[in-house]
């Protein structure tokens, strides 16, 4: 797997004409941002953060999307119970 990641980093760097270190840095930033959003939204749904704080930390669109996704999962679950 490590070799595969190195190959992917190298290929992206060549395609974008940037150093491999920049590709790695961007990947790390993107991954950390995703992890941060998951943490904040999890805390919101667990009741550890109120909606206003979650919106402040990750933005309204992310919170609204997560709410829609949660509602869809709940609706599917309810539908499954009634089937």
C-alpha cells in the first residue's frame, strides 16, 4: 500500500507540475479538514455541541447537509421497521 501511495503522489505531482511535498501537504490538509468536520458533526449529533457552534466551526452548508443525510437514514430505518 505504501508503494501505491508513493506512486499516486508522484503521478499527481507530475500531472500538476508541482513538487511531491506540495501534493502530500495538500492531501494532509484535506484529510485533516475531513476528520475535523466529522468530529464536529459527530459532537453536534451527540448533543455535545449546539447547532450554532457546529455552524460556526464547519459552516452552515456542512451542517445542513449532515442534517439531511441523518434525516434520510432515519427515514430509511423507519421504513425498514414498517416493511
